[in-house]
């Protein structure tokens, strides 16, 4: 990868800062990372975009409407509010100079958005599109995924995944982020957190997962009754008949960012938790529970800051950028637009259970 990547951002919020960081440190991890030129940041708020451009070295700050006629970048990151993701992607796919699009999750915020994405995928849009499910690039999960697909565990019987936060319990947080109180599929715990859990289940168990039931729980006095605070879902993998549960919660006391996955098969079991982010565990009849310390399994091997340093959330995001910009894809599950659509289809199924009157 020697060709310079000319980068544009649509969105200047917190997640955009994480992406700016990942791009900024890419060269420290990968000797073959492409040169980066941050061309333009687009945001509707003048103060936000100007501050972002100055802080992170973008050459120019503009409004979103001004970005569509530009021809001086080949890579676009769509990082704005959830309802803008699909409309911005549809517009971006009309730009001849654009080669690559990074689409943050959720890929859609309505049933119409989902239909529009499905129509888009039937066309020859010619863009390399990656969606924002960077958990697939965490070292331990990458190794666990390869281990599961080796066939050593047999067929799945049952599974469990949970992603727990406590942020919605803070009144100040709720006041600061009113957009996150929108109902599914625009926002809420299932969209924000559960989408990552669904992404992992698809990677491990395949593309045929279906929703068998779902229910929402938790009420706060100052939030609409349609706000998704905590949702529990029952899912089935129809080929094996495996049944499992997913819990996505923004109101779980004691948890800041907790993700846990367990899959039990006919020959063994596998589990992972962010409580031990650089390892996973397996169980086989003859060996009992075994601990697999992974640390860093990225290729090419990175020594920054050392090969035994914990991987962390941002490290996975850095590798996602490396893959997005053309890096070595061996050993990686790439969350392309098809993957994002599969996640969104499951979210639409869940919405029918938990949102009164939803017609998706």
C-alpha cells in the first residue's frame, strides 16, 4: 500500500475523534500503511468542524452540502447522526472519484433505509464499503472465531451474548444525548450495543439467524416509553436448531462497557468476555476449561508499543482501518455492507416485538 489515501469525514462528534486517532497512529503499527492526507471535515456546526479540523489536521472544514461536488478525496468516512447514514451512503455512491466508504453503524435508521440499502447492493456501485463493527478485529475474538470455525466444537446447541452499559442511568447523560432516546431502529440499546452483539453472532453462527422473540424492560421517568433501555432477544440458528439469548442494556449498574459471548456445541464450548479482553476460553471433555492468551494476533506483526501489549478497543479500530485501506486481510472477518444489512435485518425483526405499531 503506497498510494496516498485522501480522506474526508462526514461528522465531527465523538466517534469521529476515535477514527481520527486510528488514522493518525496507523503508521506506527503497520510499515505498509498508506500515506494519509486528511482533506476535509464536514459538519453542520461551524464551531465543531473548525475545531475538529484544527485539532486533527484536516485541511478544510465545510458544511455537509458542500462535500458532494468535491473530487479531491477518494475515501469517505460517514460518521454523522444515525438517520444520516443511509442517505449519505446513497449520495456517496454517486461520486465517481470515490473508491472507499466507511459506514458507521447502524447502517440504517428506518425500514425505508434498509430497503434502500438492499436496492443499492443490487447495483454495480463499484465502491469498497466497510461497516463499523470493529469488535470483529479484537485479537482474542479473531482467534476465537478461527477456532470455532475449525469444527472442533461440533454443531452449536445454545449460545448467549450480552452487551451492558450503565450510561442511561445518569440523568445528565440523558439530557446531553436526547437523540439516543429515539426508538429502535433509529437508536437505543439494541441499535447502539446490540448491533455489535448481532454482528458477532453472524460471524460465529452464520447468516441464517432469525429472531424468535424479544421484549424490552426498564423505565425511567424522563424518557419516552418507546426508548429502548434494555432488550432481551431469543434467536435461532435454524440449520443446527441452536437457540440463544442476547441482552443489550444501557441501564445495567456496575458496567461501563461489558461484552460477553458464550457458545456451547456438541463437542465443546467457547467463551469470551471484555473482562479479560486479550484471551478466550474453551472447554472440551478431555481437557476441561482452557485459557487461551492471545494478546496480539495481527498481521503483519506489530511491535508498537510491544507485541505483548493489550489490544484494547482502539487497537481493534486501528486494524479495521488498516483492512479498510487495503491491508493484509488474512485471518480477518471483513464487515462489509452485506454484513451490515444482515445486522439491520435482525434489528428490524426485533423492533416488531418491542416497539408498538412498528410495521417494518
